[in-house]
C-alpha cells in the first residue's frame, strides 16, 4: 500500500474572524489543496466559516466566501480559528460556543495568528502547551494571566494546535500532512511551494535581539533581553550593569556607542512600545496599562507616551 492510499477524506474547517491575515490563512489552507493535487484525489476537504455566515474580509480587504458556523455533528476532524487585528474587537460569543461544542465532540481545535486568543477565551487552553503570534501575546497575558504561551512557531499538544501565523503555518502543515500521509509526501507538498527549509516548531517567531537591535555586544544584549522581560517591574541601572558585568558608567557608554541613546531612554522606549500594543489590543484601562508597563501613575505614563509618539494614549486607542 502506498503512503497516499488513504481511503477516508479528512474534513478540515477554517473559522475566519474579520480582519484575519490572508497570508496566515493561505499558508495553512494552500498546502492542503496542493496535497489533493499531488495525490490525485481528495485527501482533505476544506470548509470555511465566519461568525455571521457571510464572506469574511481579510485585513487587506480581500473577501473570502464562508458559510455559517459548523453545527453539531458536522463531521469535521480539525477546525482552525484564524484571527488578526485587535483582540479588543473579538466579541464573538457564538464562535466561543461553537468551539466548545466542537471540542466536546472530539474535534481537534487549532488557532492561527491571533486565533489562540479565542481558544483561550473559550477555555480550551487550560493546562495546554500553546503559542500565539508575538504581537498578540501581551493582550493574552493580561486577559488570561493563568496562561503562559510559548514563543514558538507552532505547538501541537494533542487535540490543540496553535501557530504564530505569517508563514509559520507552512511549517505546521508540513508536520500535519506528514502525520497523515508520510514524510515523503509532505516533502513533495513543501517543495511545491519552494518551501525548502521547513522550520522547527520551537524556532523563534522573531529575529534575534542582535538582528532587531543591530548590536552584537554580549553584555548589552543581556541587558536588552532583561529589559524586555521586566517591563512591569523595571530594574535600575546598577542592577542592569551587574547583569552585563560592567560598571554603570560603562553601561551608559555601551548604550551611547552601540544604540545612540541612553539606558533610560531605551528602557522607556521598550516599555512604551509594549504599552502601545496593549492600547491597541487589550481591554485594559489606561491606568492599568500604566501599571503593567512600570509607570508610577497614569499621568506619568501619558506624558511619556505623548513625548515619544506625539499622540495621547487615548488617541491611540480611539484610532
């Protein structure tokens, strides 16, 4: 029997939340279409759903035909929720109820890009290993403090599949197709899309600190990493200098020489960038965001935010 002699068609559904990223959806669905083409038969049957049962429009304005949310006994084997934009706008109780029902029926539930946030809201990620796109991680952590996502490209934990989005679903689908059809067939599908380097699940979602900041000094990189880890409870200059293994004065020289800024300005910029994501995506009040980003008061936070972005926090939230 050949590796592609599979009798049963696997039914896979995609629930598209308005504003979803078209790249994430295509990276997950297109390998399944290619598998059918290369296998010469229908191996996967795809269905697309939306919260209101009509076409779902991507973040780029492209409409994708979709039907009503799957009913009880739909026959689906796996369902992926694909979401993008701001979690503050994802008020879809019918989607959460649908996901819970599907989970009770034993359907494998997945989330792509911001989709894991909706899985968390449905209570489907408790005691699960999972990931989410790094942009949505701050909002998830604030809304569901008991959960702890990994910064991995994708995570498969039994009946839960989560993926950071972008092109990472290409890697994820390679693994899922390999599970069902064998590694040789999965390799053929990946080659179809010139996807010659399949990423490991645990590979990082973002470029390294050295790439993002354009520096290679080990001590300075250690400090930048700790800055990103201590947004809510910032460490003082002396503590950071000890982490770098230098004196506070030498730490100042490192920031000036390699980043053209000061220790305090860089730390504040990292915290305010985090605050900006929370303003755009989380339901937290401005005063709560001030606390979550290590500012002593809402007024102090608002002044610092306006000085950096030339716009008030309330205006960022409004727009």
